[in-house]
């Protein structure tokens, strides 16, 4: 059975409406990997809001966003592969989120 420390979380809510809420929850877990799908500007806006609300910068720095290796992916299938590739890279290199 996998422990929470071995968990990989990907955040993507419909229209990004609940991304911030889910991100707050995710940061309270011991997940090894937390990644968030979205445009850099939208992600930064959300991070800024969380920082203004008192979220520690170290917690936000642990989130991979936008998620996935930059391989020039365009289609949903390619984007899924880039995300999985990043997870494999994390697993093999042992660069999980700091506990």
C-alpha cells in the first residue's frame, strides 16, 4: 500500500474555478508531488492571492506549475504525456517535494 508521501497530485478543475481551494488542501498533505495545470499568469495570480492570505512562500515553491516537461505538447494526449513524463522524472531522480 502506498503512503501519502508517495502520492502524486495533479490539480486541474473545470475552468480553474476551484484550483486555489484544491491547492490549499493539497499543500496540507504530505504528497511527494503537487502539480497544477494552467497558464503562468493565472497560476501566478492564484499564488499571489494565497501569499496575501498568509500562505508561506516555501509551500508555494513546492508546487510545480505549470505542470509537465516542456516538449512542445499541443494536444490533450501530448499534454498528458508531458505530465506523466515529469512524474517519472521526479520518481527516478528522487526530487519529490520536501516534507
